[in-house]
C-alpha cells in the first residue's frame, strides 16, 4: 500500500476519495453511511479536499468507441525549445481531437490520445501534426488503442476493486442534440445536481435523469470519477510501456490477474503491439521493485520495458469541441 507523505489524509479522507472515484455522483447521505460519518462531516471533508487542491475536478469518463470513434495514441520525443512546446500544447488542447495528453520524463516527452473515425483519418491527423511541428519533434510513434481497464484509486485503502473497461469494439450509437448537451455539461462537472443540469440544457430533471441512464446503458458514460493532485500527496504516476515476446491467451489472463491484485495499479492499457500498466507510487524505488517483480513473474512474456514518469495527466477540451462538431 502506498504511504502518503505530504498532505496528511486519515482513513476517512482516503475512504471518501476512493468512493468518490468509484462514483462521484453518489449522494452525500449514501457516502456518509459508507464512511460511517454524518452528512455534514462528509460535506465538510469534501470541501476541504477541494480547498486544499487534492481534488482537482469531478469528471465523467466517456467512451469514444461507443460514439463511432477510435482512440489512437501518439508518442513524441521533443527538442527542448520552450516556445515551440507551448505552441504544440496549445494546438493540441484547442484541436478538438485530443482525448487525453500527458507530459512525461523518460523514453518519451509527450503522449496523447486522439479521436478519429478510421485509420485514414488518423494518418492525415498525424501527418499534419508532424509537418506543423517538425522543428521540435525528434522522434514519433503511433499506436492503436484496443482497450483500457480503469481502476479505482485502490492505493488509498489497499482494497482490491474490479476495474471498469472502456474503448473496445467501435459502435455507432445514435445521439440526439440533448444527449450531446448533457454530455457537454457533465463531462467536467460530474457532481452537478440534476436540477441544475436540467436548467443548463433547457430540459427537465426527469428527462435528464433518463438520458443519463440511457447513456450509461449504452456504455457511452462509463464512470463518474475524481481527478486528484498526486504531487500534493507525495505520489508519482509512472507508465510502463511494455513490448511482449510471447502472449498467449493464458499468458494474458495470468498477467491481467496479477496486475489487478496490485493496489498501485491505475490503468491497464492494451495497444495493438504493447501493453501499458500505469502505477501510482511513493517513490521510483517502489516503482522499480514492482516492475522487477513483474518481470520475474513473466520472464518469457516481457521483452522490453520503457518507463516514463507522468508530469501531467490532463483531460483536454477535445470532447466539448467534438460535441460542437457533432451538433453542427
């Protein structure tokens, strides 16, 4: 279990954070029962976690693969030219195609995922990006994302919890304008009250509640989570980019079961040619030991491991821009 060394959190805070990460739309009264505290105490604790900058935002995790899009990954090694980096980051954040991006230290300097309808569209997007920023791009690589296991923040309580899956098979679910409006409001404000949401989208609470339920059933909305500042808690996020040698179905099951039992696991990402477990740890030494144990457990499965320390972990405005395009 990860020891938290900077801002101190007690068991109640850790439990609150874990439950909010499972479902941050949970009613405060229900959350209070789960942590065995009064509603007023839980509300105060949440407000303090926000005020201290530990909780950064309440986010709705959505699955582009259920909206007719695929997620592709781009890895970049960059020259250290600050003004050009700023231009690149600004371009990506305003492009309307970026699902997630993270600045990192190690084998790569920037990793991000983009929406695209098909491989040809991704090819065009990649070429446009490389041409536009060839001054600072030293090396690039692309991957097709297959699927992701999204784990709750188990490192707070050491409780092993089943992950949520997203990406996977692409489906074209038909959405109406109201659906897009609801998603646009809730994607970065997942704890918004249903009455307030209804006002913002010019609808009624009952209709909004039914629309949310429908989006969940279709797998478009997969979870309501929290984003936290790991630095304030003395924690780091490492991504291990692993190339596989042998990977039978039996190997796959054993490997995923092994990783699922590690409380530090944050995400388990499968690309077309690689896997990427992400681990939250209190030090590089802890990360190193976890990876070494992993390699010992699967010596004939793992060929190489490249590690990156994630400096930022950012959900960009890409989805809101996507909604605007879809509505138009």
